C-alpha cells in the first residue's frame, strides 16, 4: 500500500499562517493569483490535496515566474543563482504594507510579528506557487530532490530545516507561508545559504511535513539497508555488516547510506566499516569540515593511524579554525601520542572560548594535569 500521510489531531496545529488573513487580499495579489490559475488550470483554493507530481510543480514554478513579470514587472528567474531575488519580491510586492514599513524598525517589526498583527492573503495557490518556485530553485542550485506525498496543504508552518540522524530536508511550502508572515526571520536566502551543507548526506530532500521524514529516509537508504537492520536485530551482527559493507561499495555516493552505516558501525563497535564509510564520505564531500574531522577521528583509532590523524587535524584547523570539535579531537590525539603540552594548549583554549566543548576539555585538562 502506498504511503499516505494522516494529518489529523496534533498535526493540524501546523496548518496555519500565524498571521491574520485579509478580509480581501490586495487587488494586485489577486491578479497575480488569477494569472497563475489561468496558466496552470489549478484552482486558487478548495482542493483537498494539491498536485504533487513533478510536472505540476515545474509548471507552477514557471507560471509564478511569468506572472510576477506580467503583474509586477519583476525579473524573477529560476536560473539566477541569487536566492535573495525571492525575498526582494516578497518584501516589495507581497507582504503586508504595515510590515513593509517596519522593515527598518526592529522594534516595530518584532511587535507586529510577535503579536501576529500582520495580514497575509487567504490564497492557497499563492503559497503553493511560491513553494514550487523555492523547491525548483533548490533543485537547480543545491542538488535538491522532491519527495512529496499526499495530502499536501500549502498553507502551513512546519519547522523548515530538519536535521535527523541522517536527513536534512526543507519544507518549501511552509517556508513560502512564513516568507509572507515574517520575511526577515524566514528569508529564503538564509535557507539557500545553508542548503549546500546538506550535500554531506546526499541530496537535500524537499517535502511537505515532518512526518514524511521516515518514509523519505527509508527510500534513500534502500531495501538492502532495511534487510541488514532486520538481520542485525535477529542477532546476526557479522552477517548484517557483511550486507552493509557490500552495499556501501555499490553505492559509494549515497551520503545518507554512508552516514547511517557509519553510525551503526560505531554503535556496534565495528570500526572497520566506520572507517570505510567515513573514507567514502570524505571522497564524496572533500571540502566539508565535518567530514574531514570525522575521518580523522576514526583514523586516529586505526592501528598506526594516530600520526596521520594528527596531520589531518592540524591541516583542518588551519583551514577552518571555527569548528571547535577539531581542537577537542586534536587535543585528545596529542594526549594519546605523548604530547601533553600541545594537548593542554588546545584544551585550555576550549575551556576559555567554547562553552559547548568546555566540559570535556576541562576533563581532559584535569587528566593531563594529574600526570
């Protein structure tokens, strides 16, 4: 049976704009929606679920672009790599004029948004069209993939950027709604800026709601991973990891699979497969600080790998001094290699400058000082 989401009960709280609807949307917005409606044949409201097929999404995104040019003479362009163009359109033409006037007054803006005093159009097709544009832009410029499931209700306010153990996804229709409600806090440019980091785990997933994450992840990992986890639960650990080892060699560019296999290997102390999965992740995303760090960390555990790990971490620290986890791992490696002064220097820096890693760094300093 095909997956179909149930959105009853507590989930319904997310299907709102967190703003007031206009009694009647501004005329120019109504003309925009009518233009999109005429171009796509999709009614402006009243659907129990909105189209989720690729063709409808692409055609609606294109219709939205053309409609903005016809109505506002605004040159929106899916091929333009500037995500901020959509923010500009929204601020200049789509948001409540009262909110627009407050854009340069932080206090007034916060008052309007915080008390939900702004108005937004009660036009589901508008949010659907904006969401289609956002998703198609991310497909072209961030390697994203659509994973839509019915029913789709485009007026929604789900969390927009989700991180689970192995999955990063964006809910573009939620972001479309929030863009008109809070164009500063829900800037598309800000989301687009973070999107490339998702390539560590493979393609950015474009979905409708949080509850779609599990089925999306299952699709991305594939049937062999599901089989291996079932074998693992039956107690046949060696057989399970044989399946997973073969699968990552068959799918060396499946970032989601590599990450999940590495996590499972770590949990079951199968460090050989953790090392191989981390090595493949490094090949997949060689410029990712997180990937480089994780490979160095597992390399330090390999027999004879400590010196190489230190070399990798020192190089990484020169490349990106802002990723504090590198200092902590490097300090531990210096400690293991008999270089206490270097270890203490990095641990002390973390205690003084990084609250997130201060506690483990302080424990390391205590251990070093006792010797």
